[in-house]
C-alpha cells in the first residue's frame, strides 16, 4: 500500500530529538519545504481555488448535517484567547471542546444578537461551529494552525471589510464574557470560550476537485469527510492502530493522524516501512505557515550514511 499521512507538528512533535522515529524518517527521506499551511496544501492538491480563502467551511458543513445552499460559510471555531503582557495569543487547543448544551446556549445568544445583521451561527452534527452569510465578505482569514500560540494581531481578518468583521469579533467577545455557559465551564475547570476564530471562508465548490490518486481517506475530521465526499473517494474514521489501516484492500490511502498517541503512530510507520508493509510513504507535516513534504520508500531506510537530526532542524 502507498500511504499519505497528514499531521500538524505540535510543539511536542517539533521538539523531538534525533533518535525519535519521526527524526529517523526525515533523515532517510527526500524532504521539501513549502510555504503553505497544511490545510491549504491539501486543498491545493485537490484542485480547490482560494478566493481568497480555501472553502474549507462550506465543504465541511455540507457533510456536517447542514444545508449549505448558495450561502458563504466560515468556520467559527470556539477558542480561548490568552492575555499576554501586551497582546492576546490564540491557545493551541483549537477548537475547544464544548459540551453540547453549553454550545447551543452560546450559539443561541450569538444568533439573537447577530441575526439582524444577516449572520447565522450554526452547529454541525460533529459539534463544529460555523457562521453563514448570504453575501461574500471582503476579507481574508488565517487558519488557526498558523496563528496558534502567537500574537493574534496579524492573523485577524484582513481586507476592505476587516473593520466590520473585527467589530463582529469584539461583540462576540462581549457576549461570551460572563456568559452562563462559560461560568459553568469554569466551575468545571475548563477554559472559557472567550472568542471565535474565523477561517476557511467560501462558497460550496460547484464542480468536483481534481482527484488525488487516493482510494480512501482515513480521518476523524469533518473537513476530510467532506473532501472525500466531494472527490468521490471512500472515507472511514481512524482505527485504533496502523495495522488496521494496512489491512484495507486499497492501493493508496490518505491518513490524518489523530492528536492522541501520535508518537506511537510514527513508531509504527517507521516499522511498517522497514518491513515493506508500506511501499511508499508520503508525509505532509504542517508547521504554522509552512509544511514539509516528505517522500520515503523502504529502500531509503537502509541509507545508513544519512545522519539523524532533531526534527526542528528541518523547520528552520
């Protein structure tokens, strides 16, 4: 089986030492750095167009139990902004996990306030938050994976209507401040939802994107599910182990690594490559505004002269 693997390099993964499985894979592979965040790279590989965002929200919403229609959609991820000494930064956990009852109460408050402005907030069956508007806003947004952990100032909506949407965000923050659902969260020791993060704006594509020579997409993400549906590819949720992935009777699978036990998955990938259970491994590793494209075959694991380096050395 050929296997393509997508993964965001969290602080834990990007700081892995030279003896880690991921570092060993990078040492033996052909590594190319591209100036695109991971989700944007995936969209481009499927032939989607950015205008100026890639239509991630609409593609996800169409598979998330929502009627997309001809409207313009944005992801409206519930987030926690951290007050630094002189700025706010975006917490790494995006989106926050929000109890269904709390999410419905918050979204109801947002709709009560914003419906008169032509904005409607919705929750998909996956629990993802969206905002729908009939008119295309003249803004460009930033993916949360690019802004996570950083000063949010330069990543807020940009464009001729940015002031309008910054005002929307300010009003959202005021509505969520001391919201009863947030007070209940804090009593439970959970982070408050003190803002939303807008990204992935667009209309539903009217034509199928280019096929990527993948037979099956394996992911727990509603966006990947929507992408598979749009491209006419099979879809399944992530199984408990790589061995279950490799049992599938497909020529080429695309796997989005889960956020849990990610290190163990890289150990398994290295072992499967060495035993030729994987004929070709392609890694797409997202690191904020850039991505690493990594190509490796079983024969490459024998390149003993390649020196292992810490993962961060490939991200400079």
